[in-house]
């Protein structure tokens, strides 16, 4: 994709400041391919074959397990966004080709207009329809805003404070006659940031959901029609959140019903619950298996978007292990879009990335005749969380030198080459280094902590620890003076930690075992506990509390963070103090100040200062983006590529195809 269309899109957003320079370098075409290409052969023109059931494999049983668009941290996963966005479209759609750019054509509203010095945002709806006949209108946006305001701590993207969503919005008013909704902000923010990280979080909700009991009249819950300013809440000094006004309590009651045991809390009824059949997306749910999270969606005949679905059904097929998926993939009949485990393809030795996006090497010989290998790299970073709230290990993790020692024992290049066949991109800080952008600084891109076991040992020894390679390193000099272990660390404290990680992916299992071996060189012992993806992420989302046993020290769910629905990588949702997805409870005043500056300043300097600081301060431990999908796309499947780096699916563009005669 050329720079000019990108700049035009940003200008349409009103972003006439330096942020308009955030042009992705080396972007691929944003159009769906109409041909398939075999290396060394002329392109073949393909024609559409309407209908049919298309099956896409879900990785390692990490399938969708939630249906309500306002998700808590335990459900805030790519798989859930993929399913939810097929049925319930967000206010603004992001992802164009290989880039995370705003996609106006797939958004249910027109581009926001900023006025009043940037403190007023006006949005015109496009008039999409819900499948029950309701219009997707301005009041649906108010409904979402009221619900989030009343139950902010239940939203995984919540960040406390007046300058963070939803606290940065002082009023939301629907003009039903003009079908516009206006936001009044508490300050002037970077327009790029507010569009990409705040408006991006909104999903309009149907008024039919504004109820507190099954069969109740739409709107009877009293949340969608309440004035935004009448929804008031309070936060105690201990972090307890409560609804204080009648409107807030009404919204809380609606939220409790929609997420309760008879609605979103009852996975077994997802496909039959009439509420969740009210959709505005291109598909609706027809089948859901609560035992393995498998799902089937079929076209929504009332979809108002630009493209109607061509396929007859899309099956999301979960697999417990990548080995099980590969065995089915080899057959070439049951899976149309799958993934190949890295250990089952030749090692890639070519150029890492090309101007049209990620390149691919040779495919598995047993798959090459049926599938095209298409690596998919995320717009995100990969890291694992340290539990700063753990009363025993937390004080250890709070010592920067300990985190530096851990990072110095992380061999990212080895992981990419040895366990992922050469496919992968490193993570050195909070901003992705791939796809190539002007957002990543030279400092962050050059690895501040290269692999160096000797350096890790020196760091620990010089701070009062007795390093015991292949054993357990212990603190022998407690205290806070130079050369001592640090605050809260007693004599005899051990560098021995419970390490939870996602199981079922062979390459990832191997990586974790290598990590345990590498860290053992400095006497850091990891007690490995493989668990399901859902168990790892739900555990990581739970901070420790006083007088209760803490269930974790370190948690690695394998995929880090994809910047969605916060597309500008400023970190307020994952690294700001108290943020809803700040697993582990990292908190640093300087980091908070730098994050705040990225939200208000239109200069890239603010982002650069933030990322350079976080790259060195290590809120978690950076690991490579090797949990990308090595997609295997059937040669009779068109419209799938290029896959968005956000991994949100535009499945209405997918179709079966065959060579033209």
C-alpha cells in the first residue's frame, strides 16, 4: 500500500498533526487477491464458487468462550474478538491489508469530526440495521457508553483516571433526528490517539438488550435512554468500584443480566438465545459447543455492509494440540484454512520480510499440493507477566536488576530459529518492530538486553545474591543499600518461581523448557505448570489479595498482546497503573506520566520517550512473536489473504474458488 492513501485516511480523521506521519513502511496491497500464484508459474485467474461450508482450524483449543462484546480480562482474547466481530460490528473497523489502519468501508459510522479545540467529537452513523429491524443508531452508542461507565472495572480495556476511557468522556449525547452522537471530552487529546484507542473500543449495542429479564420490552432496563451525565459512580481509596446514581444502578442491573448465568454466562445456549441472534454483522451464530468452544456461523441475510457473505457457513474447529490439527490437515479435506506447526515445515532461510508483507519459504511437502503457506504476523508484542502483587515473589520482581537478569537470559534469536523454523519477529519493547513502521525507535529495535548469561550472573551477585547454577540462587545480603537484595527481600529468599504457561503447542512447550534451562544457568528455578490458554489468562487476570494464598508468580499465555482495540501502541491498557489488562500489577510513576503524554501529545516524540523507557524498565519479560500463525490456506479458498495483523476476520470476503476455464 502506498503512503498517499494512508495519509488521506488520516487526514479524513482530522489528524493533521505529526501523527499523520505514521505511515507503515513495506505494506502489502489492501485488496483481496483474485489470483493464486505458484512459484515460477504464471498467475492463475480464479472464479468464485458460491456457497459451501468453510472450516477454519482454531489453535490449541484456544477457541472462543464468550459472546458479549463488553469483555472482562479473563475473556479478552483474539478468539473471542474474532467470533464477536463476525456478529456484532464495532463502531470503527481497523485493519487494511497488512496494516492496522482504520478501514472506513467496514465501519458502521462515518469518520469522526473534531471541533471545539479538539474537545468535541461528532459521529454520523451510517444507518446499518440489526437483524430484528432496529437501526444501528446513535442511541446504541450511548447504550454502550452508559454500560461501560457504570461497569468500567468489568471492561478489560478500562484504565482508571479522568484522562482515560471512559473517564475522559464527560458527556455523550445522541441527536436522533440527525443520527449523530457527540462526545464531550475533559481535555484536548491527540486526535489520532482518541480515534485509534478510545473510539475504537466502542461496539454499539441493540436496545433490545436493554433489559433485566428474558422477554422484557426493549429499553425497559433504563440504561440506553439514560443521560450519560446521570450515570455516576465512585471509586474508594482501596479500589472498590460502585454505582451511586439510579441510572448507574439500572445499567449495572442490565449488565448483570446480560452477563449472568442465563445469558452470556450460559455457554450452552449461545446458539439458541434469542438475544444473541440479534446481530448487525455479516454472520450469526448457528451452533456452539460449550465443551470444546467450537462454533458455526451462517450469513446474516439482513447485513447492511458493503459485501454479503458468499459461503454458506463458517465452522470454527478447535484442536487440543497442534499435532492433532496437523494430522487432519494432511488429509486435505476437513480443513480449508488451517495452520502448520513450525516443526513440520522446512526452516526458512530467506529474507525475513519483504515489501509486500511477510514472505514464506517452502511448504511441507505433504501440504504443498493442497495449501498455500502464508505466515501471519500480529500487530503486537509478546511478553509474559510477573506478579508484582504476590507478597513473596512481588518484591523480587520489583527490582529492576532482577528483571534485567531475566531478560538477559532470554535467547530470542534461538527461539525463532530453533523452535519456529526461522519465522518470527523479536520483541524488544512495547511497540512492535514488525510490520515495519515509523513508530519503533532505533533504541527499541536494537535489543537493549541481548542474550548474555554471564551478565545475568554478575547482576545478581553484585546485588547480594549467591548464584547457584543449576540450583537455586538465594539472597545472602538483605537490605536496601548498594550491593544488597532490595526492599522487601529477606535473607534466604529464593529465585524459585511457579511458572504457568499455555500447553498444547509443541514449539511453545519447547521454548518454555529452553527458558527454564537458560534461567537455570543463573540459579533461577522455574516450576513449570502447563495449563490451558483460558486457565492461564484467567489466573493472570486475578491479582493477589491479603490473607489469601496467591496462585501464581509468572504467567505466559503465549501470545502477549495484539494492539486491539487499542491500535496506537501507547500502552495505557496493559502497562498503566490499575489498567484492566495490566496483568501482574506493574506500576511505575514515570511510565504512567509517559503513557499520559502519548495520549495528549500529537508528536511522535511522546511515543518514542515512552517506548524507550519501557523497553529498558521491563514491565514484563519480552519474548519473540513466534506464536504467529503459519497459515495453510486451501488453494480453492480466495479472499482470505492478506490477513490483518489484528487477526480480526473479514469472513464475508472469503469464498471458494476454482481456476477459470
